[in-house]
C-alpha cells in the first residue's frame, strides 16, 4: 500500500543484491521510528568529454565494445552540458555495478577522440544525493510502499521509494537533533608498557552516557580479560539503538583499538543497523557505522585555534563543560597501576566517568553546528566534521554544478603554485588609545561576486567578451557577460546568511530558535569564506590559481584605497591586515569612511571592535589590545604559539594585561620577579613547564637532534609508539650538555630535576621581553630591577 512518508535523512549507503545496486537511506519518521528507504532504480554513470571534431557514432561503437558481462554498459547518451562555463560535446555512460565505473574510466580514456572521462570518481551513494538534491539532517516527503524486512536490517520499518523525494518545507527550522538518541563513549586500556598494544593489552573500562539518561554506564573487564566487556558493549549499542555515537578521538584510537581487541577473540563487532556490519574506515579517515552517525568530537576541537593542547580535559575546561579542578585527573601512563590497585580502581572509574561526561557535554556544544554544516554542505555529519573545509565547500559546489548542468572537473593533485597574498602594513609602533578596527564583511567572497571571478569566466587567449574586469597588478581578465559559477553560489550563500541573521532578530538571544539560526549562519559563513582559499587549493576540482591571485590583488587594492581615503580626511591609520584597518576612534570620520566605501567602492565594512588601549611593535601581525569588556587580545606573540611552555605564554599574557590595564611597566617587572622566585622555589606546577612539539617525520630522519626528537627517542626506548604526528611533551632538566641532551619526557622526571635557569633565561625572560623591550626594559632590569619607567613616558603624541 502506497503512503506519504515524512522522514529525516541521517545517512545514505548502498548494497549489491543479485548483481543490482540498491540505495539505502537511513533515517527516522515523524514518530521517531527508525526507517530505511530503498531505491532500486538508480544506476551508476559518468561522462565522456569529446574532441570538437570527433565522429560521435564511431566513439559510441568503440565504447560499446568495451562492455563487460558482469556490469554491462546499458546506456550511451548524447547530452548538452557545459564544462568550465563553455558548451561541451559529451556522452553519458550508464552501467550497473558502481565499482565497474573505475574500470571503464581507464579503458574509455584511451579511445581516440576522447578528451577526458569526468565524474567517474564520485561515490555512488553521494552521486544519488547530488542527483536527487538531498542533504543529510534535512526532512523530506516521499511516496513509499512498505516492504518486508528480508535482509535483517535493524529498523522499525522498511519502505521502497515510489516518487520523487521533496523537501518538507514545514520542518526547515525544526532542530535537526531533536529527539535523536546520542551515545557518548570512552575507553580506558591497560598499559603496563605505557604505550598500549591492542594485540595483548585489554580494554579495562568503557564509560558510556546517553543524552536521555541521567546516569552513566561503566562496563569493566574481568581482571585482564575484556571478552565479556566487548560482548556487553555490542549488546548495549544494539539494545539502546543510538542514532549518533560520539567520542573524543575515537576514529584514531578507540575504534581501531576495539576492532583489534575483537579480532583477538574473533568477536563480530556487529553494531550497525545493517546485520553483520562492523565499523569500517571510510572517506576522510573516519569510521563508518551502517545506519548510525559516528562523530568524532576531536575534529571540532582541531578547529579551535586558541587551544594548543587539545586533550579532552583541556577542551572541556576551555568550553565550560567541566572544569579541570572539578574532575578526577590521572596521568595516562599510570592507568595500569590504578587498575591493578583495588584501592585506586574506584578513582580510575570516576576518571572514566568524568571523561564520558565531558564527551557528552562537548557533543551538546559541537553537534548543533555540525548538523548545520551537514545541512548546508550535503555531507553526512560523521563525514563533514572529519573533512577539511575545502571538501565541505566542494560538496556543496558539486550540488550547485549538478543543478546548473555543469560538468564537474576531476580531482587531481597538483604542485602548489605560489602568488602574492594579502596586504599587511607595517604598524605604527607604540601605544595608542581608543583605536577602532574596521573589518570588511566577507571581503574575498564579495570581491569574487563583484568582479565575477571564477575558472569559467577567466578569459583565455583569443576569447571575446563585451565587458571585462581586469585585476590590478596581475592583469588577469574575467568576463562579465555571463555569471560565474562561483559567483552564483556565493550570492546564494551571502543572501542566505543575511536572511538568517535577519530572522535571528525575531527571537530572544539564547532561545532554541535563535541558537539554531545562529549555528546555521556560522556554517554558511565558514563555507563562504572558504571559497577564495578553495580556488588556490591544489586538490580542488575547480582549481584556479589565476583566480586566487586576482582576488588577493583586488583585496590589496581595496585596502590601499581605503587607507588613502582615510588619510585624506584626516583619519589616523595605525595598521592594516588583509581585510581590516586600525584607525583612531573618531566617530564622524569613521562614518564618512564607511559611507565612502559603501557608496563608491560598493563593499560592506563595519566597526568590528574598539580597543581602549593597544600597542604595536615594529613587526607585522604582532600586537596586544585591551577591549572595553576587559578582554585582552594578543596576536603574534608566544602567547598564541605552540612551541613554548604554558608558563612562558601565561607570563606574556599577564604582562600584556598588566601594562594595558595599569599603564605601569613597574607592575610587570614585579610580576616577572615573583615568577622567577616561585620557579626557583619549585612552586610552579610541572605541567606549566612542559613544551609540546609535534614530530613531522620519523625520528631517525631528524638530522639535527632537536629536544623533542631526543625526548621522543627516549620514549621509544621505553616502549612508547612514536610516529610522525605524535605530540611529544618534554621538559629541560639540570646537568651538563646541550639543551637537546637535557630534554626528557615530562613523565620521567621529578619537579626537583627541572633546570630553573633554562626556564628563566630561555622561556620567561625572552617571552617577557618580546613586549617589555619596547619600553626600554632589559634582561638586567628583570633580574635586578633598577629601571622603573612609567608607561606614559612612551605614549608621546598618541595620548
């Protein structure tokens, strides 16, 4: 019996049944039942781009001769399409088995008259969403027929699709996460050799927390036997049937470890909504689970630039999910000791509970944004968080290309081609008060729209065009007779974001409706702002180095014109960087500048922030400023770099705050002296002295022995698994020899081993002098302290 079904699309995959591909759409209906929709009618296809003067019938015959029995070529069709904005002679080739597309791509490419084989690198299930214009996390309506569950899918209902799938416009602003079952989990493993080995070291605890349950669940091994724990884990997932499974770094650690432990016992890790389906590595490095979204929250944390060391406890503390001083903290290399000591085992369990509570708390922070990214990009949520922003944007571009009958270029790896970037002015050194920062709204996307920039409008030699836009300096020309593909996409993004922000004003800030729209506008902004970088990305389908170079040239021209006009009306300019200018906070002159930019240059600019006090060094991209709310912005100093200890960063940040708030370097000198004294007395916690560096290659490939490479070698001798990408935390200890030879993994030493002179001379004082040297303060002043100048001795004309 046919009926109309409203459903939310969560994920999509496909199966091969009786040599026929079947699209499987995983979702839930309006009653929150788990549903599976099946489409047996869709077939894989790709395109063949032909030479202009080729005999099409001859090429068709040659293609048909290549047909294989297992997956025959069932269609060869001439189609009218554009390629890079130009009309193209194209054949559409349809076959049966998706995997056979790769084989046909290679053989057909060698036929005379074939320029290129296109769109043969698109995954079959993703191709379906492109053709049907489907976006995960959105709601749809479709006519369906209920069918029997012959294949043991773990869902409430199975339907066969019997009409076009249409978006359910009544649910556009419904929270996509509402009533979805979310499961957070975190494993603890036995590690007597510190670095655990999944072939022999068991999982001792799995902490689990569901979003609909108050109490966490702890699964524990029987001594050192985790076989029953694994069975219990599988049974719990199948029983509770979560829609989304979240963890923190589970794609890199938890799932690979669980999979290896399951292999030890020959246990089927059958936790998907498709019977006999285990987590499998998939695109973008994530693990895919049939019918469930496996979302690694670490991928969100990777994009938090303000956090250096992205451990679960650090990120949870930073985002206010769980303060570090309110939870159990155990050094990871001591876990085996805690497990073997019955008096400490309860502490270890609480540590695991705090981990999973933090994980679920981070899910509440991150998933709303992830859902909107999925809704806008078209990638399922487990993929969209693992994918780079360029892949997210490209997924959307592919949909727009399909709508516009535009052939999609193949993705190929290219050598990086450099070009001149954004303008960054040399700052006005010194301390300045009441400085406004004017920021261009989406400057690069706006340039792309205004000048119609794209690979399809970039003029080739000999091409005619009535209206041309010539980029300054680089002289690349873009045709204005037809809209660029990228322009049309960006106009849609910019309009969509504007409408979303306008709609936000209808709701109270912090309300569910406001929050949903806010996450949506942020997701749109992320994709729109990626457009310029995408064109210069070597792996982009729509790669265009000349386009990227032209955009930055127009950007430099825009900033230069802005600065020149500001000076012409007597507005003091202190600094300019990419899409921002720092000027005197003179309201009348700023309004005059904004009006001129809006009306004459036709760009949007606004006051982004106002610093009560700011100071610049002579270097570009290095300043610190005090905002009205008391917040300190620090840019370009060690405080935002990852190769200094937390103590050095903390010192520098506190110095900036002291100077900007008190106006007295004397306070900073006194502060430095107190830190030095505390360090000498052993009062500084060890974790503030750790220096974190990432290995960029194999240890034996380091020609010069750096401190972190030396520490890594010591860790390797102790049994730790060290590979490129591993973060190495080390400290410098007392004793003779070079700094490298004095580096030790931080967990190997006692606080009394610390070389305090190294931290004073090479960490504290250098980081402090990056700021204080501007005021004439020297290393001697910090160690002895005789010079006590006033801040206002250095203000000069800027007061």
